[in-house]
């Protein structure tokens, strides 16, 4: 492997995403052996020194930092991977860009559109490689869905609907704030399900079906007060527990999106369905190796929804893995994105979604929250070029 | 059977609903033998004499009429069943009420809330027995869903979502107007999917989850012009091809509803799902004998969505039919409603949904269409007592 | 209806099958209006006078008998429908044939191959119209499966597998013998699951895939003793609680069949699957309106099992019923067979399966039981012409 | 990591299993960080030098060999992992045992029972650590199934059924012999689906449900001749393309097993179902994160098969991975087995299935093939202690 070009990674944040990204980097060599670039796990950063040392030992990072600014300053870091809570994305990304680092940022890009704008400006000014971890694009069945739509099999699109349903915050004793539950703290997260879950749905939707033009939304906060982990006080909950919106896409189709953390029985049910003139598609994260496809061109008496097991070598990414019929899991979407990022360094093409693409998604999130607050339709201002 | 009290039916309309209702009446004796009342198929009415004679012969009606007013005038008719296009419901129902007939009216009650109001006024003034054929309440799995919610198993309800997806009008050559396609003609139908399909979803939703307070909707007409069967001319399409709305229920839960006739691959996919604090429920008309149920109180390592095959004698209506494991179909919901209507004559209790209940559903439909037209939230004014 | 030719039915037996057959006759006029013949429910027979009178009143039979021989003797009966326990099929059928009656016999034809032979001989000698109620052939999805295989879409067949799983006899307190539980009494039933359930699977299998040549079987009686309803005594259980066999079909494919009444969680799970060179098919009674179909000729990246909702007018029997997407149930298979029997009177063609066809199925059942008893392979001697 | 005890692996064979095992070793550190032992990828062996060098580079093996005997001879190898075709398992394992190496052997243990016996003898004589890669035991849902049965939730077991269906050899142009298709060459493989696929089903079955006592089988070779990759000649096919058997378990339950490579539409459909007095379980490799469970003790009106998404931290192995609702894949079963092997070095307990356990599975395979050849029941002689 000596003749591979090394990209020295500085990972900031050691939570769930710190783990999925680290795993992504470590699998590239085994499954994408032809890549000219290879990641080196140079440093990992987290405020708690004991924890970050344990993380580094477990995952094989060469060094640790407890102040993210050190990561930016170090000359032996080529790429900064931002896995911290949302309220730090902008500051870190802007500093990293100024330092000329490549940036791989966990989604959502930022808490607000305004923050996101400062990040895009910084990236563009610095002209550094970047990508945002909207990982579900790289689930093979989702990538295949995109292929099918692009092939024209669906014809004119009439409907796009998606939801992302969870149930982990129903218990009122779940606190807000802190390492495990910052996603419930509006200061850290910016928003609730809109930025955390709907942002994924919006990214996939615009990638496959084009820009979202305007939205009409409703949000709800079912549990109004929770203990804050930091202060220990009972505080008002500022995030959206649930969000529903409908919208128009640029292509004239109607969109429908829903997300909640109060759907008892669903852990991470991200599903989408697209209805076109000639065919339809649907997908479900709980059964992620399958894509369902209905083709009206099939002979009428044997026409039906096809359950496609996306595990064959001619389907996206699957020649990398095992044999037909054997499934892969959630973590593989991150491996694929890591590999695609490294491939983009070879080809010179952007690794989508870039900060610019994620900024467009942020526009929709902002419009959704504005719409819910004002109880009115909002234009998004999206200019979608992210395909 | 000589000691049964006869209810002489006058059926107006010989389309699909004329058939399902007739089948409902004819099955009661075989499957609800203990009922004290029995229907007599006294007369059927349709404008085309040849067709109405064939229908009468096929289904065993004793006589035919080609003018519905004759049905109202006849002294040998006790109950009028209205299966005509929506634009005639009000006139017929008001005349029937004035004549003191019992009335069984196909849904939606009317084209508009205003029309519906005149019908409710007429019924109340005449004090006649009445029901509206929102048949899906009587699918055993749906009735069981209601039982489960009423039992308190779900606890506080957070979400109710329903959709009704079809695909039969995608072809632009499908005309509007006429006997088979009056549902596409706004003059005959009043609205598109809102009155035809969402009205079902709204009726079920309010029956199970209580009143809908306010709504925010969007509608779309994908194919703007179609040939009119009557005039032979290409005319503007006035109906809503698709409609999506979100709403608040009186109990604080969020609702989400979608209907379209442009969802390729779905013939009559009516589904609903209810998420509560402790448990969730979902149902699908394409697999109507099943109810899915998730109970968070189950032991954690073996917790999962249960697929309940609703075919046992202790489940709603099923002691009437065959043996555990053997399914029933779409038509049985009408048989059950017919039987329940006849039972209501014994008990003196109303056979829900009554005109009054259906009027509340109409309020939601009207608010939905108003909301879509004005691009704003609308209060429904619903006062729900229909449980 | 006056110009229809009447077939006066004498029904013997008022259990579940008495009800399904009666329902079959009564629906023909409504759903097969073009048939030249029509059934008249002339008489019903059962030993308990009170019960048979109630049955007659409920279902509309004109008269009752308590001795089946009276049914045979009556000149106003054209067709005898045998719905009694298996131990009486032969005697009744032979008498009915001798009297020149048409015969519709519930399956299995008889308790033993020897009994069945006497029945076929009697039928052939008398040359009377006959059919055996292997009703599942007339589930539209099953009929469609036959069409698909006959069309050649599967190519060479490699595998046929079927099972019929129930769970209603797990409780050791379920008695044997008597009106409700004669199926557990070997004297009345002849065998357990082999004659009751596997006979259905075998009939469907040979109809679709041709003759079964030889078999190797195992049976088990899990609960060795049960109270007999008649004697009130605990007696040895003589039936097979479970039966599994594998076999060769004449066409070289391998067959696999299993049935049990000890499969907790399955009420009436009759499924079959056929694997051919180019395509495969599977079906499940618990979801009887669907047929699953895999076509290897589909484009590889979008190839998958299709879930065909068999509810369209161009699919078998479905133009008789409602609209696309609306399901039918278990009872409809009997309605279809009744209608096909009446149509066969017009066309002069046999209404399959005839006694002769059912006799071939009986050969397989007998070989299966012989194989299990002797722990060896048995040739069936089947000569299949029943397609 | 310096204080971990190193186990230096010598991998023999670089096919699919060489990859899955290598991946297993490489993931242990990241996901089982507490293990005291850690694997070192010391050497990999394959006859083709170019290919083995590429494999070593891709997977990070420190050195290569082209003669497996060198692996055995090397003093810097602690554990030999045998991933070669079946015809070499015995020779390698016996040599490795003689050299005192730990052995991890791919299944099936050997081509024949006789070969397997020599391997068990060698292992026992040398008293070396050993395991056989029947990986499906370590799919979390399968491990959970074992837990549920062991907990007594099912009560008395009546039925166990399993199948393993593939479709990759339907094309007669698929050759036999050679690197990719040695599984079709009886000399290399020993048998067809029996050793390759049914061996998995048998291992799982005996692990969960105890010993198999006797069997009655049928096998078929659908395509009688194929080109041999080695000779280039058309040769008779010696393997079983398909195998079906039924059996008795020691606990009195009936077993049913089927495997084929001619089931069009199924890539790797390994399913099993267990029916007990009180509850039933089923599982499907194509949806490997789910376990279905039916509990008759549930309240009757809401009783149904539960679809358990096995992704929570209290379910087997899942605390190692991501968050509830996020799935893992096929490869994880090998990671789990590798981790369990290393843990067994700490605990001193065997890592099941051991060679001894796999030898019992081999007895069933041998009895199955004997039964099919002789068309008679065969006792297996299994003495099952492998739980």
C-alpha cells in the first residue's frame, strides 16, 4: 500500500457518528482496494480526555486532542471530519476552511440557514474539498432508486412521500441537553426532527426528484418541559417533536413529508415512495436491502409490486460485498460515502452532497420551520443543481 | 320467516354501490338470522329502463322505476337507498324525508356543506331513521381497531395518518362525466378525491380518534382538461386529482391525510396508522383481514408489530362467517352495515354514521377544500359526538 | 328468471360445508346472471330435526329431511350435495348415482381408496354429472397460477412445495368424534390431516403440475388419547395429526408436502410454491387475493418477486365482483365452483375435479398413508388426466 | 493495544470465505474492544502467487505462502483458518492439529463422515482449540431464537422446518470444478446442497432443537452433465442439486428440510420455523435482522405473529453495533463468531460448534445421502451435546 496517497483525518466528535465515520474510513482498504488515496486516522478530538483516549485506542487513531482548534492547527491533518453537535459545525468548518483543510461534515450542515450560509461562503472562498454525510443516498437500494428515476422508467412524477418515524422520546423522563440527548436541546441542535430526520428525507428527495419550491408545515412539541442535563433544571422544550409538511417540487409533483419521535413501534422507519406516470418505487430503511418497484408496462395479469433484493453485482456498490442474496447493513452507507469521497479526490468531481447542496436542503428546513411558526406557505428559494 | 317485520327497500341507482348495497340486503337472512326485521327488495330505480330491468332481474327486485320520484311516492316502500351520483343526494334525501321514508344514503352525504346542511335539517325535521354508507367502519379489523383504542391500550394518541391511493385516472383519455366517470365531473361529484376517498378516511379517523379541529391542505389537478362524456367537448377538469392535508384533532394529536388517483401501482390502498403512548395500530384495505398492532408493554426482547389475522369468532362480526383463518372480503363491510341498520331498528339506537355524523365529516371536507383554495389553515367547526 | 332451467338441490349435511355450499348456490343468480341453469334449494337433510329446520329457515330450503335416503328417493331432487362426514360419502353417493341424481360431493371423496373406487364405479355406471368440492382451485389467484404455468412462463418445473398448517387440536382436551370434532375420529374421517388437508394440496398440485408418481411419507400422532364424544370414553387417537411427504411428479419435478394441526400461530395456512426454469409462483390462503410471481426474464437490476393483487377484471373470475383493488374471501371459491358446475351443464364438459379426478388424489393419499405405515417409498399408480 | 495477547492467524484459501473470515478478524478490535486477545493477520496462502499477493495487500496480511504446508510449519502462526474446498479440509486440519495449531475450519467439516472422524480424532489427540464456521448461529435473530426456545416459551416442540433455496445453477452452462464452481464437483465438494446448505440448516436445528435421530431423504440431480473446468470435458454431475428430508428429533418433534439450487427467484433463502405448544418462531436470511414470534399466551383478540426487529442493545450482539432500528448484515455473523472464538480463549470454554459438534452434523448429512441412495430410513447415530 506504500504507493497510495495518504489523507490524514482529524475526527472531531466521538459519538455515534464518530463511530460510523471511523468505521467508514477503516473499511475502504478492504473493499475499495483500487482507490489511489487512503485515509490515515491521524487524530481524534473530544473534550473528555479519558473518553477520547479510549476511542483512539479502540479505533486506532494515532493521537488525541481535547480542543478542536488543535486539530485545525496541526499540519499533519489533511481532512477534518465534523461529528460534533450542530451548534459547533459552523465555527469548526469555517476555521477548517480557513486552514485549507478538506471538510467532511455531519448533517445537518448547521442549525440555521444563516449559519449554513457562512459555512458555504467559507468553503467557496477557501476552495476546499467538502462533503456532508447524508449517508442514505449511498444505501444501494436508494442509489438504485435514483438510477431508475433517472432512466425515465417512471415518466412524469406525480407524488413523492417520505417519512422518518422514531419513538425514543415518548418517555417524559428523557432529558434534554448533554452528550446523549443534545438532539432535544434547541440550543445545541437548532431544531428537532426537522434538522435531524427530515433533513435526510429532503436531501434524498431533492437528489432524486429535484428542487422543492414551497412548503406548508405544522410542528408539534408533545412534551413541553424536560430536565436539562446541563443545568439539572426543568426547562421548556424548544425543539419540534414532530413535523409534517406538504410541498411542491419544481417538476410539478406534490411532496409529503412527516417525521416524529413519537411513533410508538418505529425505531428508525425512514421510508419514501415515488409515484410516476408509468411506474412507482418505494423503500424502507428497516429493510434496507430491498427496493419495491411497480411497472405498469408489465403484462396486466401478472403485474405487481416487485420486491427487489438489491444484493447483486450489477446493482450499486454490491460488487464490493459478498454474494447475491447476502445483505449489508446501515454502516455500509457510510463506508460508501467515505469511498466516494476518496474517489472524488481522484476524479476531481465534487462528492455530493457538498456544502452547497446541503445548504439547499437547509433552505427547505428553514422554510418548513418558518411555515409552521407562521401557519402559512413559504417559498424555499431552492436552486437545485445537486444531481 | 313469516314472523319477521319487513322493510321494503327502494334502491335508487344501479352502479357499483347499487350492487354492493343490494348484496348487503340479500345476505342478511343467511348470516344474521336472528334479526327481527328483514329487507324486501321492493323496487329499484334508474333512468335507463332496459338496464334497470336487467338489474332488477339479476338481483331480484320486485319492480322497477325510471323516475326516482316514483320511489318516494310509493306507499309500498319503507326505506330509500340513495346510490346515485352526489349531485342528486340532497334532492332525493329531502324528498324521502318529507315522505317519512327511512334513508340509507351513499357517501359522501353531499357535494357541499351547504347541501349537507339541508339534508340534516330535513332528516331531523322528519325524524326518520337514517345512515350513511361509510362502509369501512364495518371491516372487522377496523372495528377491532376502534375497540382497541377505546380500551385505552394506546394511551395518549400522538399521531393519526391515513391515505387512500388509487391510479385509475392517470390516463388522460379517461373522460369526465357520464355513468362510469361522473366522479371526475365536478358538477356531479362536488369534488374529486376529497369527497370520494378522503371522506372515508375522515369518517374512520373521527370515529376512532375524535373530532378534527383545523386543517391545512393542498390539492392538485394533474390533468387539466378531459373530454366530457355528456357534451363530447374537451372541458376544464374541476375536481381535485389529489389532496393532502395535515390537521389537529381535538385530543391534541396530529393528523395527516393524503389521497390521489395518480399513485401508480395502488388500486384502492386505504391505510391508516395510529401512534399512541403505549401502542400503535395500522391497517390496509388491500389486506383487509389483518390488523397490525404494536404493544410497548410486551417484553422488550420479543417486542414487535403483531400481524393479527382478524378471522376468529371473538373478533368483530367474525362469528357470522366461517372458521378461523378464512378470510372475508370488501363486500362484507356493506353486509355488516346493512345488518347493523336493521338491528338499529330493533334497538332504537342510531345506526352510525348518521346524516348528522356525516355532516361533521362534510365540515372537514369543506374546510380542506377551502384551505387548499385559500392556501391557509381553516377551522372545521366540527362538534364530534359520533362515537 | 322464469326461462331458466331449474336444478333442484338436496343438501345432506348442515355443518360448515353445508353452509359454504348453500351460500355458493344462493350467490349464483346475483353474480353469474347469464347462466341458463339455476339452483333451487329444494331440501336439506340432517339427523337432528330441530337443527335442520333452523338451517332450512335460515338458508331458505323449501323442505327438510332427517334421513338422507329420503333425499335420494324424492323425485323433486335433481342433484345431491354430500356434506356429511367422510364415512357416509360412499353409501350416499352410490345410492344417489343409482337414483340417477347429479352428485356434488365434499372432499375427500372417501375414507379409503377402496371406498372411492366403488364411488367412481357407481358414477360411471350411472353416467351422472358429478364434481368434488376441492374449492381452492377456484380461488382466483390459484386459477391464475394454473394459467401462468399452462402458458409456459415457468419452463421446466423443478420443485413444487405445499403445506397446510393449522393449530386447533394442540389442546389435549379437544375431543374426538361427534358433530364438531368427527375429523379427529378415524372411523368417521378415515385419516387425519392427510385426507382433510393434504388432499387439497394434492388436488391443486396435480391440477397444476401433473401426476404424482411415488411418495415417501411420515406421519405422527402427537396426542395419543382423547375423549370420544360419542362414548364419553378416553380412546386411542387413530388419525394422523401431522403428515409430511416428498414425491416425484411425472414431469420429473420434486414435490414436498406437509400438513399438521399443531403449528401454533397458523389457522389455515395453505401455501404452495412452484419453481421453474424461468419463473416461480407462490400463493398463501391467508392472503388469498395475492399471487407472488418471479420472472427471471425481467431486467436484472429491477428483478424481484411481484406481489400481484388478483382483483382485476382480466384475472380469473374477478369481472364478476367489484372493482380493482377490492378483495374477495374464502366463500367465493365455493360460489365459483357452484357456478362452474352449472356452466358445465350447459357446455356438457365435466366440472373438474370429477369423482375420477378425486379418485386419483385418493390414490396419493392412500400411498402416503401406506408409505408412512411401512416406512418405505410407495408408487401411487396415479394416471392423471385431470387438467 | 500493546497489552493484548496476539493470536497470529494463517489463512488458507482466498475465496468468499477467505474474505468473510478476514473481515471478521479485522473488525474485532473496533467492536469487541474489551477482548484480551487480538488477531494478527500473519499469513495467507493460496496456490496462485499473484492472487495471494493481491489478497494479502488488500486485507493486510503480513506475508503470503503458496503451499499450505508452509503455514503449518511456520512457528509464527498460532491459528490456522481453513477456507479451502472441502476435499482439503481433513488433510490440512490433521496436519495443523499435529503441529499444535488452533484450527478454525470452514463448514462442512469434511466431505464424508469418515473424513470428519479422522479430523475429530486428530483434534482430540492434539487437544487444540477449534471451531467450525457455521456462522448463522451468530446472526442476532437466530441467537435470539435459541434464547427464546431455551427459556421454555415454546413448551413442547412439535415441528421444525427449514429450507435453503438458491437458483444459481439452473443454467446448464455453469461448469463444475475450478476455483469458482468447485461446489458442483463431487470430488472437491463431497456432496451438493446437502453438505453446502443443509449442513447449515442441520447445525442450527440441532443447536436449537436437539439431536436428529433418523432421516428419510430424496435427492435429485436435475442437470446430469456439465463441463468440468479442469478437464474441459463434459462429465457426469455427481452432486445432489436438490435434497429433501424429513426426520425425527430426539425430543419427538418432526423435522422437515429442503435445499436446492434450482428455486428460481431465491438467492440465499435460508428460513426456519419452529412450532411449539405455546409459541412459534420463524426466521429468514433474506431479512436477517427480523425474528417472527407468535405467542399463544397473548390476549386472544390481539394475538398475532410479531415481527421483531432485532436491533436493540438487549438483544444478542446488538449492543456492539449502532442504534435501535439500524440493521446489520451477513458479514456480521462471521465477526461475531471470530469474537466468540477469541472470547473462548479467555474463558476456556469451547467455541461452538466445535469439530465434535460439526461431526454430529456430518452424521446427519451422511445419513441423508445414504437414505436417498437406498430409498430407506436411516438412523443417524447422533449424540447431541452441542448446546
